[in-house]
């Protein structure tokens, strides 16, 4: 971890206010885990009712009152409206299957995040709600931080780390693989300093958000992904134009159907020869 980060950690929360906030919230996490002891006894998941999710009087049930509100200090969720809870209530059996996966001690964090949460509308995408549920039911493993937005955890890692953060294969990882990798590296960084090593992971998350608020800018992996997407889009447009040229030549009987297939395959397989091939075919017009 960078020296200036350690210096800031030394003076963080001098009044102990944030530490008390976190401790109170962890107490509420214990309440939640006693009310819903799914990690200790997965069969209790079957007792989860539709009213635990969303009541018939259009009020949030106890399960998500904890997840969204009472446990806000151990991971904020930006949820707008109640539709996601209505969706979960309507697909309660599918949600219970996801909870079984979340507490399965034989499954990795990556497998838990990559479970089919997206099958319930509004639980997919970056899966913030799913990640918080997984965090709450796997808290004692100390494998996770309560940072659920992928861009934020990427930003924190590249901000505090002295070393290159992301391996070449990073952008090919699944969402769950990224989340597991990022948490592993972030906790490794925390453990590397005698100042932050004894800190509870939630408290460390507070330090990061309070000290290094994420700007509205893409992280290194996001920048790389956007460049790759731009290149891919340009290639699609080029291939479309090339196919239009082939169709035109075929329509004028300048090339045979077999030649059209060969030219198309050659364009796909030999990127370095595309310009010469295009110029050659333009001359046939």
C-alpha cells in the first residue's frame, strides 16, 4: 500500500465516530443473521415468506428492510422504487435457490455472484443487491468488503496499490471472478500495513470512501473495455461495408458465389490484408 495512504490511515476517524457507527451496524447484522439464520442452517431458507420480501400492504418486508436500510452503514444500495422487491416476491422460489447458493460453503465468491440473479429482473447488471446479500451471509469469512460497485472497487485498488493491479485477462473475467479478485487484492493491501491490518473490513471500506471518494471517471479496466468496444464497433462497420461491396460485385456478376465466400473469409482471417483486399475489389467495379 502506498505510503501516503498509510499516512492518511493514521489520522482517520480521530474521534472514533465512524468506528461506533460501524460497530452499531455490525450489531444489526447479528440481529439480521439471527432472524434469518440461513448460513448456519440453510433449510431455514424455505421458511422465508412473501411478506418477508414485500407485504400485501405495499410495504417493504423485514428481509429487505435490513438489507437496504438497517444495514446501510455496511454497504449503501441505491435502489429506486419497490419494483425489484415485487419481482423477487413474484419469483420467490427462484430467489430461495439463489439464497441457497449464497450460503453454500462449497461455492466460491465468484460462483455466488455469477449465479443466475439476472433471471429476476433488476437483480442483474452489476448485481449490487446480490453482492450485499452475499456479503451479509458470508461476513465471517472475512473475504469481502462492503463495496458493491465494480468501478468503485477498481478505483480504490488502483488508488492505494503500489503495484500493477489488473492482470491481462482481467477484462475477460466474469462479474463474479472480478468481484472475488478485487476483494482479494484490496484485503491484501489492507493487510500489508500494520495500521490498517487490524481494521474490520467494513471500517476499511469507510476509510476508502471517506478519504478517496470515487470521481465520475472510468477506471483503467473500464477505459480499456471502452477502447476495445470502440474497435469492435468500427470493425463491424468495416465488415458491413465490405459485405456491401461483395454483394454489389456479386450482383454485377463480377465475382462468383464461391469467390464471395472466399473473400469474406479472407477479410475475417487476415486483418492485416483487409485494406489491400478492399482496394483490389474496388477496382473490379
